[in-house]
């Protein structure tokens, strides 16, 4: 990992992922986490202000970038629950089976080299009644936008730390045997359409789908 990846990219991503439309998405989703929470791709801790301290007992943050985590120190130090950081990629989750109540993943499946393997790892550590909360950008439903996503993606991925514009998030969840209990999607305002189609919702592992939108 070079100087750009260690020192410049984390700060750039912190700024980009802290844009107002993205933070509004975090505000919708993160307060639903409860119990022992595993956050995949915790990065600079942009989700930390939105956890409900009345619901969360412990937060475990997984991220391969220790440099990103150092930027989160100020956000984490005043939280009323324990926060533990593990410096590993999303495919490597060193936790016991059935050990967490909630897995949260926001704007991270786009960068994980093997997202299905990562999702299966998340399923392994979830308790039987546990939930996956997700919020991700990905493949747009409009053919013209998707065409631009596919064109831009190779350059985008090389500049933005492996981020992919065109991953089909619902399909990845299905491949990992997650059933989505609610699914919402839209183009985020004030965001380029090729980078701004957002999926978010809740999923459980191995259960039939009850609703989709």
C-alpha cells in the first residue's frame, strides 16, 4: 500500500462519503442497529454519531485501513458503549459463529474484492434472529446510466481504492442466501447519477422474502 492509499485516499473518502445526501442515508439506517454490532468497513467512523446508545451494547468495527481508523478516534472516544477495531478486510471476520445481533455495512460492498464471500462471513457470525442492515450504491436501473457506469468503472476503481460503480447489490445478497425483508432504492440528490443509485434495507439469512420495494 503506497503513500496515496495510506494517507490521501482515506481523507478523500472521508470527505466524499460525508456528503450530505450520503449522511442522510446513514441517519435512516444506523439507528436500527442493536445489541452486539459488527460494522463492516467502519473506515473513518462516519456512522458513529447515528448509533442509538440505548440499543447498542458493543460495536466491533472491521476495516483493512488502520489509517482510516485513526481519523475516527475523536468520533469514537465519547461513545457510551465499547468500540473495538479489527484491522482486517471484509472477507476475514475473526469472530465466533452466531456471535453478533446486527451486521451493518454501508458503502463498503463496492470495494470488497469478493463481496459474496464477505456476505457469507457476515451470515456466519449473525445470530439466528440477527439482521443485516445495508446501504450501498450500485448498478442503476436505467440502461443509459448503467452504460456509463460500465464505461467509467475501470478508471473509477483505480482512483477510488477499488470502489466499483456497477455492482448489483440485491443479486449479491441473494447469492449469499440473504433474504431482504425490505428494500428501498433511489438516485441520491445532488449526486452524479452514475455514482448515485442507492440501495438500502434489512436482510436476514436463509429466510423467505416477506416484502420488497
